[in-house]
């Protein structure tokens, strides 16, 4: 269950806004969305990528309070060095939690889509950039592919699910806790039909507790394959073969939905974009290694995709 807790924890957050030797701007897009624009100095207008974080109260750098890995910070800085501008932002839940007045029942998956659309609209007419791309990581992949529709010049999915979220979780349980699979499937079916699930196992409380059910229910309404197929722009689908949270099969499902997409599986890359040489223990420790660099191959693949499209 540890991996599920990583995916669905809606508590704790952390921030790390420091920049070193990068031309940056701190921007407030909406009252709940603030982020960092990295703007490389080039003779021509650079492309801009909007980076959308994964699940939980994740800040612009890819961090939470108990998980500081700087994955998205390193991603933005590496792209900067390749002449690609980026904007990454704190998820709204980070700002809400700072106020101490969080009400989980009022948080919807649609809120994250709305925020991504507002960010995209903000930059769409910014004449400093020649093209606009969206990078969605993990949960941010689904958010990003929806925001990109009729708004972006290209879309990049990193470690994105290829199934509806209930099917993803059931598949994870089949590997991690098979004794909970039947109860989870029934609980998800109840949630989908009735809008609530009541007879779930205590072992599934991190997913089905009452306060979070409205969020999960809202999330379940979106099928990544359906949303990705709507895009008529260049698409890159990326996954790591060391990802403990999102299996390569999820990327395969996305590719099946969008056969024209560029498709890459990065050897040794885990869910937070780090290169893992060893076992699952090393993999897990990387979630809290703030100075461990991300995969160089990932940066090469993204850069080449943007340059070619």
C-alpha cells in the first residue's frame, strides 16, 4: 500500500523556490496559481513548455513536505539550458493548505483542469514565445491533455495513466495487495453509479474515505485514451521502465489511443524522472533525494520532440 499512499496522499507540502543563474520571473496567474517562468536568453523567440505536476499537494519543483526530489525544477532548468522556456506552478492545494482552511470535500479534479487552462490562456498570446507546449506528469498528464485541446502546439505525457483512474488503482492492487482487489472494484462501481462508496475495506481508506470521494468520483469521469485522441497536435508519450507507480502498460494504452504519437520508454527512469541503477529500495529512496539529477535521456527526447515539431 505504500505506493498507493504516494499517489493519493493529500497531505503535507513543501516548497523550494531558489534559482541559481537562471533568468526567471515569479508570476501570479490566478489567486490560487503562482509559479516560476524560466526565460533563456536567445536570439530568437524560444518555445515555452507549461509543466503540470502530478498528484497530491505538489509544488512547482515537484516536491511535497515529506518528499523533496526537485524533479520538476531539474526538468525546467535542463530545458532552459537547451533554449526552451518553461513555466511551472504550485498546484492550488499548496496555496490552500498554507491558509490552514483546507476542505477536501470541496476540491475537485476539474479545479486542476481549470487552473491548467488559465495558465495556458495566459501564455497563449504572449509574443515572447514562438510555440506553446504542455508537459503533464503523472496525474498532470490527464490534466494537460485536456488543457492542450485547441490551446497548445504540442503535448508531452510523462508517466501518465492510460486507463480511467479506478482501473489503474485496481491494477496496482492486483500487484501490491490482491486480497483487496474485489472490494476495491465493487467500491469503485458503487462510487461511479451512486456517487458514494460505503462498504470499503479499512485498507482502502486512503482512497475511499468520505472527504476524498468527491475528488475521486470527478477524476473517474475522464478517460485518458478518449481525451488524448481528441488532440490534433504532435504528441510525445514517455514512461520509465523503473516506474513503480505507473506501469509501461499505461503508456502503451495511450500510444494505442494515439498511434501517431512519438513513443519512448526511458531505460532506468523512475516515476520522478530519476535514473535508478539498483532495486526498489534505491527507487524509493530517490523520492527524497533533492540533489539527484533527472534522466538525461528524458531531456534529450523532449528537446528533440520540441525541435522537430
